[in-house]
C-alpha cells in the first residue's frame, strides 16, 4: 500500500503545530491558586482573679456559694486582627431551675480598655440598677435565660467595635439575692455583626 506524501506531509505539519500550541497553552495559561485559612478575629479568656491565671479552657467553677453572697470573675476580650472588628457582645446566664433578673441583687462591671498597651478608659457600671438586665422567657423554665448588656451602645443594641490591638478586661462582681438557688452558668460570646 502506497502512501501519498502529498497528504502525509501537511497532516504532520498540522499535528506538529497542534502539539506546539498545546504546549504554549499550558505555558501561557498555567493555573495558580491561593489557599487561605481564616480564624476568628476575637479571643476571649476567663479568670477568677483577672490578673495571673487566664483559663485556657475558658471555663471556671465556683462551689459553696450561698444566696446573698458574691462571686468575682474577669473576662478578657482581645482583637487579634489587623482591622477594626464590630460585633455584638452576648452575655447570658442560665440556671437549670430557671432564672430571672430578680435572682441578682447587683451585677457590677468594671472594664479597663487598652489599645496597643496604652490605657484608654475605665467604665464602671451596675447593670441591675441601670436596667441592663433582660429576662428571656422560654416555654420550659430550665431554658429561660437572662441577658446582661454593657458597653457604649448597651441600652440600644449591645454592638461594640474593637480597635486594632484593643484588649478589654472586665471584672464582674455578681451578688445573688438571698433566695437565689440552683446552678447558674454565665456565658460570654462575641457574635459577628450581621449585614443589614
């Protein structure tokens, strides 16, 4: 069988051009990729004394507390990002026996704010007297909660903005009413600002 060189040669040229173009396409349009792992910009810690030991597990316990007595603990919030962070501070209390603002004689907050190690402000406040305790009712008594608000916008929406390098240390002194009883759980969390 004879092959016609007249057809084979152009076919070889076209095949060669195709291989060169395929090689150039990979060379010219090579793919690139950027992988990014994003973490929460805010960190919170809790402490019994607010100075020496900030708990790594973010949990502390008080035992043998009686109605009418006080407990003191501190919460540290730190903006880890190189950006201003706006969020809502959610500070709630639950109790398996049910809870209301009437369970507390007083809740005093003193927050010290520093930005890049420079003292900015101290803001003391008594939340019960200021009306910054809100009862959140539920169908089941053990699911009821109390929400405490503090910060510059507390009476409105509890929204706060943390500057770059800002650290807030809030000392919280809770005095229970004499008739208070049960297992109280205090929870603090910073929720992201939701788009409008």
